[in-house]
């Protein structure tokens, strides 16, 4: 998704991204936290980065081609 330009850098919502939805989070300068417009997720920048890093294990081998399967 394109960056909307509201405040700091927008991140993907970890809660929505776990459900394969690519939703940008918005930054609330008064509370100094990010929030999602689709779900109820809110969090500081450190929490958002930590949760998005946990999700990356899901797509770790996305560009790797598996040619041998050992099911025997």
C-alpha cells in the first residue's frame, strides 16, 4: 500500500497482516502510538516492529524453490 503521509512512517498492522490483510497503520502524535483503522490494534513503534518481525517467519521461504521432498 502507498504511504498516506500522515505523521511518521506508516507500518503494516500486525494483527491484520497475520490474517493476510495489508493495512497501513496511522500515527497519533498526541498519544505517540500507531493505530489501525480496520481493527482495534494500537501500539508503540517498538511493539509494532517486534510484532511485524514475528510475522516474517511466515514468509521466510517464499522465494525459495523446493525441488526434493523426502516423505519416505
